[in-house]
């Protein structure tokens, strides 16, 4: 079994390299086999596992954003990997690592979540009523008037 070592002195660049490797290769962080060294150099060993099973998040039943918060790098990288393999995008500007206390946080966004899709008024006018109501619920909106609901969704998308 082959493996790949990711090594970087800057933790932000390490996370970017980790995410890019997960997205573009079959190398995976295996909680049981992979090792992590985090100070002074961030280093992780990823194993070639093409049949890796990940937890896939149901887009309809989750929020558009989530925070991964962990006290250990093994749990953090394993969780981040599951989000990335499910199509979520980490916001690297929201990465935080407290070296002294060991806390690691990052915000991940689900780009395919209905509340993040930008619709035009014309597109919403062409949607079925049930689909429009579903999009409204993603923005915490409801209503019985199609025109009013469409206008409220457009306002929510501008925010």
C-alpha cells in the first residue's frame, strides 16, 4: 500500500494541501493508520485507499455552513476529510489553531445547499409552487402568496 506524506511549516498551507490532495487523489487520512505531527511542522501521512467509505451528508437536512471544532488533529482531519468528500468547501480564512490549548476550528460551506444557490426572479417564476416553498424554507421563509414569497427570497439572497 502506498502512502503520501504532507509536510508544511505553515498550518494554513498544510490544510490547503490536505484538502487539495483529498479532492484530487485516492490518498485518504485513515484514523487508524495515519500519523500526524503538528509542531513545529504540520505533517500527516495519507494512505492510498480508493475504496474509502465516507459519511455523506444529506444536503436537504443540514445547514449551509458548519464549524469543525476539535481538540485533536486526528479527529479534525478525519472530519474535514468527510466534509470535503461530501462536496463541502472549507473557508481557509476562518481556520483557527490554538497551539497552546490545542483547539482547531474551521468553517465549511456547502455550495450546493439550496439557500446558497442564487436564483433570478425569472427562474423562480418558472419553478413549481412546491419547489419555491422548499427554497423559501431554506431561507426560513414561508407564505401562501407566490409573489410575496419570491420577493422575500430575493431579499434574503441579497443579504
